[in-house]
């Protein structure tokens, strides 16, 4: 339910710019602007002197809530503490619920930060763009007389001065962005925590589940009693099946404590159905209200929901208390004081419930955001609103996208979260174009252009603001066009100031060299040049070109229609995929460029017609997952974007593969535990001669079946590859090995005498260099063995007096683990004198 925008106020009057301001800009550290975000028609930029703002580096201590009674983790804690002591990058990885956040919260107050001059800062990244994390570091460690957003080299210089311990939890950045974060603050020591390891340097620690004793202790804490004798064995099976994951053990304890199921039954279900069976059992035991609340969290993805917003968004008065109870049962995760969904629980929710709740969430967030006073608690709920915008985009609710975008973007800009600001503006621009709303399209272009101006991207700002003026005038929004024209005038002023700083003379009409001339941004005092005025007097005034009191659209050249991209086929690709993507839309032209975001390489672009083009693309294995903004551009810079056309799914990843090896001619049971499986995931093994037959379980985290090795299969390690229908693929190098089956058939001679060394030639097949021969339990000593070829190995053997007479069991073992035995090859006898 879209909200109607308020009636537009009068456009702001054009202001004058004094020579003191221009002189201050020339003398200042760098060009800068101040912005008034509160204007209905868009942010209004004004020139300012950077020297007036002098941030001061100050020590900070930003810590999360402590975590008491941490179980185990002694070795992991020691590794992380040693890395911090040595000021080395440390990376902590592990599955959801394994205890990464609890460990970091415990260690934050144990780290020795005395050697870090500017202190310590803890932050949950949870999808924030890297540019906003850099601004967070600036805001955390610098004090400024007014809100400041340094950009470019200026920001890098500020960040160079920070010498702090920075802990980033819930990291979802790509490896490139994580490197950018660290390289931008090179004097900081980073501790990064994520589900999958990303870095190629520093100390990498993979957090495993709790040991068995501590797992039992956690269960007993939750049950508030000791485990019974008949619970010991099933608890061991359960602990093994979930890999000691604390969150899954908490879920199990809650089910047993509530009397829903016994450990014996639960252990059997998890053994056959996989760890995700816990989520299914837990959801089945929930009340309808609890399922609705969990579906609400699921609809908001990884966006933490502040506790004060839970009841309003869920539409349930007791939702906050209910959510705390669900957290105690391991069905939601607390981030003090926000909450997020648990993946295994989300996957178990019925699809119909999830779909119904998504629309409900959009409705409530739109209504809630419309009723929140500006600069109140709106920014506190920003992650919820940002995710709801993406949800509204996926549902095609374009008017709601515009309403939410306009509501939250000012708060993001004021909070200096300019990367998130751009993402919201991009989606609003796309929604405005889809609905044909020229006024809203012009507003979004104006905001993007003003943002580019603030980032000193003068070329991008000129392009966007010029398009904003054209679109606004075409839509009859003359007041909005006036604001865009004013920001263009400020842009021309800043360009001229930059020219004067560099000692280049301006054009005769007062514009920077190479700017193409045009109307002067201000009138010059007769008979004087710009340089002379800067030196002569502070009383001279540069006035912005006045606009008529009732501005009318000025005649303009025909503006070519921008391209529009509306759909992609396929619309989803997996990490590691290589695919041909067909885009449909309008106004496509030859020689267009296509950008699908970081981590996706474009091999070729073929424009088939004005409404169709084809792209050959390769997705990097570590490309960021989630929705991508598709960007198409013509040769003259007209651009089309689509935020709903393409998304990147995570690739399937093997966590456990069994068996690790098998012999030629054998077959056995196949069990694969993996992340991000689908019912149609394919498994392949390199090298030929190995034939897996399998099915993916309904929970999508385990493959079961058989594996058969051909008798003629080549020996050696094999790579195992999983491939999803979306092309997402990953390979486990050397996960499976075809091992040899050595065979001994004949011994010559076939007897050995007591208490003397006997030279024996053993013949057979499949022997490889390094093969060994033993006589287990027979008190026979092999004094020497020589591998001759694949069919022969020679040994010297001495039976002791304790060796029983008769045939002895002979065991031959290859270095790759293959073994066999012969029970009637060699017998021990007494020497006949």
C-alpha cells in the first residue's frame, strides 16, 4: 500500500556565492560541499571550505555485550589471542550456530589492547557495503565539529592514522572487498568472522563443533538435569550427526524438554534425514503464531529486526516476548537487541506461509516507515526497510519501492551510509522508470547526481544532474528542475575552483577549460578577471545566474530515450557458473556495454535487436551472492539498470565425502554432506571408471547412494565436483582416491624353516613400489623385502620358535592403503636333517 507523497513546498531561491567563499575553497584542503537533505525536491548542495572541519583522532572502545560461561574453545581462543598479540590478520570461520559470535564476544574483553593506540571496535557487517564500513571506522575513531564524510584520498589519509583492533563479525564481503577494507586501514589489526573462509593470508581458524563432553554439558544445562542412562547412546549419535553444533544441540534440547520427542527418536530421525531434520521437527512443534513470527523473520532475510519493531511488523502484541522464547529454543538468533532468522528453521517453513508473510511484511513496513518522524528511530530500522525494498522489488510492488526509498534515503545520507544510499536510489530509479513516473525518476537522478557531486565525481555528477533537469522539465516539474540546475551551478563553481588551484586559466565565459562553455555560472564584475577579484577585495560578489520567478522549461535538444532492461534468462546463476544470458528490454543499440557487478566477468555482448541482447558471462567462485544490479550503457552514456533481473546463488560446497577411497571392482555406500544442494544437484568424479548413483535428501544437505569402481579404473586421486541447475559449481580436489588391490597368489618356495632366514619370492598382481608384507600374530620376522615389479616382491623371513606350524596368514599392503591377505601361500615346517 503505497503512501502518497506530501504536497511539494516552494522551490528554494537561488543563493549568492561571495568571493570569500570562493577564496576559501581555493585556499582549502580540497573542494567540498555541504548538503541540505531535507528539501522535498532533493538534496541542495552548497560550496564549503574543507579547512573549517578538522576531525581529531580519538581512542575508542566499542564492545558488544559479554558472553558468559563459554564452553570449550580453549585452543581456538589461544590461536586468535596469539594472532592479535602479533598484530596479524585473523579469520574465524564456521557454520551458522557454531558459536563464532559467542567466542568473539567473550574474547573482546580478554584481548590485550594496550598496544593499539586508538583502541578497539566491534561491528557486525551483515551485508553492509565496504564503503560504509570505511565510514564507520572514520566515525568511530575521529571526532569532528560537524558530521563529516571525507572521500577519496582524504578518507584514505584519515584511515591511515588509525591504529586499532577491529573485529568484524558476520562478514559477507567478497575477498576483494575484504582486502580493500584491510588495505584502507593498514595500521589496524583485523579479526574477521564469517561462515566461509575468504582470506589467503594471516591466521585462519575453522571453528568446529563442541567436543562430546561439552556437548553433553550444553544439553544438560538446557534440560536443567543430568542425562539418563538410556539417553547416553542416542545423545552420542545425535552429537555425531550434528557435528557438535551448539545451536542444533539447543534445538534438540528444547524439543526433548518440551516432551515433543525423545533423544532416541530424534537421533534416528537426524541420522536418516540429516541435521536439517531438527529444523523441521522444531517448526512442526511451533504454534501458528510462532510460525507466523518465524516466517516474518525469514521474509527479512539476514536483516536484524530491532526488538521495538517486532510487534509492529509482525502484527502480534506479544511478539517481542515470543521471539525471546524462540531464541531460547534455538529457532531465532539474538544480536542484542535485534533478531535474525536461523537458516535450518527458515528452510523448514511451508512455502505458502513464507509467501503470504512477505506481502504482510511489506505492508507493515510501508505503514510503519510512513508514520515515523524524520530522524527519529527510522535509521535504527534501516536494515529492515532496505531488505523490505528488495522484497517489494521481487514482488513488483514499484509504488512501495518508491515510497520506502524516499522515506529512508535521507536517513542513510545523513548517517553517511552513502553506499547503502546509492543502492536504495538505484532501486527507486528503476521503480520510477517501470511506472513511468517522470517526477520520481527525475528526483532519483537528482539525488544520485548530488551524491556523485559530494564524492567529487564531477563527470558522473554532471551527467546525472543534466539528465535530471531534462527528465524533470519533461515531466512538468519546474521547481525540481530549478533545484537540479542550482546543484549544476555549484558543480561548475567547484570545477572552476579546481581549475584555479591547478593554475589553469578559465574559458572566456568563466567555465573550466574543456567544459564546453555554456552560460557563465555567475556574472563577473566589469573590467576584472577572476584571479584579480580573488586577490583584490572580499566585497566583490559572484551571483548565481538568476532564474525567472515562475521558471518555465527552456527549449532543449531532443533527448534520446534511455534503454530499458526488463528481464534476464536465466535470472539466477550460481557461484562458479559459466552461462549465456539473454536480456530483453527496449532501445538496445550496437556496442552497448554490460556490467553485472563485481565477480562476474563478461566475455562477449551480442545485440540481437533493439529489444534483445545476449551476454556470455562467468561467475567467480567467490562472487557475492544475492540480487545484482544489471547495468547496460550505450556509447553516449545512456544507462539502464535492473535490480530484479539477476541474482547469484551460493554454490554447493562439500563438507564431508565418504568413502575417501575404494579399490577397482568394488562398490559401497556413498554419503556426502554439503551446503546449498538442490534436488537436482549433480555429482561427478574425474578420471572415468567411477560411477556414483545417488539422490539428494529432501532437506537439501545430504547426498546418499552407492559408488561403484570399475575393475579397470585408473589408480590415484580424483576430484569430486558438485553442480547445481543454476550452473553453480565447486570442486573438492582429491576427495576420492582409487586405491590398488594387491594380490599375492604364490610363494616360491612355499615353505619356511624355523629359526633361520628363508628367502621367499612372492608373486601376484597389483603390487606398487613401497608395498610391504607382514605376518600378523605369527611371531615371524620379515628381515628384508624388495619390490621387483607389480607382479613380484621378494622377502627374507625368519619364523621364531613360537610360530605355530602350518600355513601362516600373509598380509600385503600398498602405500595407498590397499591390502589383501593370503592364507595358504606359505607354511612353516621343521628342517629335516
